[in-house]
């Protein structure tokens, strides 16, 4: 039994190398897995289930094809939080809540995108609350596609500019938030993405020492987590830019 996790691919038409790499990953690396978890920010932007960039359609097709032999699960990230039931249906996946406890081959784990753990970034958390509200999403989705694309581009630009001005500590997870949520769910393993800082960390919990595995973002390398009965391994592979 093998379970795979990926996050933070940020797929877009401007990065055909990443699109090719992910399709290859789905057709080869993930071909024999029992389940694949997509933990958010699979896409650089998602403006609603009624619009898909032509360059991204092969990704959806490859995911749907994999769903014939494996279970697919999707959690929304801060870039693709508008990917909903329509998207999940199109790829044959189950849409998950923000925080989900799952049974892995070797142990229980809590999974999430991870942006909700960056509680020191008060400005971002305020923005997150706004765009996750039903009222904001209804207003946004009622706009024409061209206008939504313009708004998404503006928000991406603002996010990158603000991120460059923030300290590393502010944009990373808050340790107390990590401990609190792991103690709440009574798990010894947390898996998340978002921060683009792939690593495995020890976490001091109420009754034990747990682990936090951070998935890496896809850029010059691809990252995925492979879990089987022997445990979980974080794997990096170089991406062919051509």
C-alpha cells in the first residue's frame, strides 16, 4: 500500500515544464499508488470551476485517468481555494475539508495545506478570512471571467510584493499553532505544504514527540511524500526544463 502527497505545484500556462513534469509524475510515479493527496496550490490561480486554461486541461485529464486506479483527494490552498465540487468531479477526486485526519499505512496523520498555521502573519490571515467567506466568493464568482482573471493577477502581484517585505519568521508556521492542532486531533504526524520549506521537524506534544513533514514546492525540482507500511519519505527529483 503506497500513498502519495504533493502540494504547491503552482501550475500555469507560463510553466509548461511543470505541467509536463506533473503529467509524467501521474502517469509513472503515481501509477501504482493506492491514493494521491493534492494538498493545495496545485494551480497558480483558480478563478472558478467554470474556467480552465487550455494548457491545464491535459492535467485534469491525467488526474481523471489516474482516478480509475487510485483514490484522489484534494484540499484547497491559498491559490486554488475556489476549486470546488465541479473541479473535484472533473478529476474524479474527493474534495476534503481544511483539516482532515487520515489513516496512513503506518500511522494516523493530520493533513492540511498549511497557510492556516501561519498565524503570525496577521495581514494574510485577515485576507484569508475575507476570501474564504461565502459572501466574497459569491460576489467574485458572479463577475465575468475576464474580470476575475484581472483580479486574480492583481492579487498574485500583491501577494508576491508583500511576501518579499515580510520576514522569514512571519511567513512560516507558528509552532504553538502546530502543537495546538496536533494535540487537538491527537496525532503524532502532521503533513502540510504552503511554506515552500521542505523538511521533517520534531514537535513536542502533550504526551509524545511528534513529527511535522513539510512538502516542497515544484520549481527546478519536484517534491512528493511517499508513505507505505515502513513509514514516510520526502522525495526530491530534478525537473527537466526542456
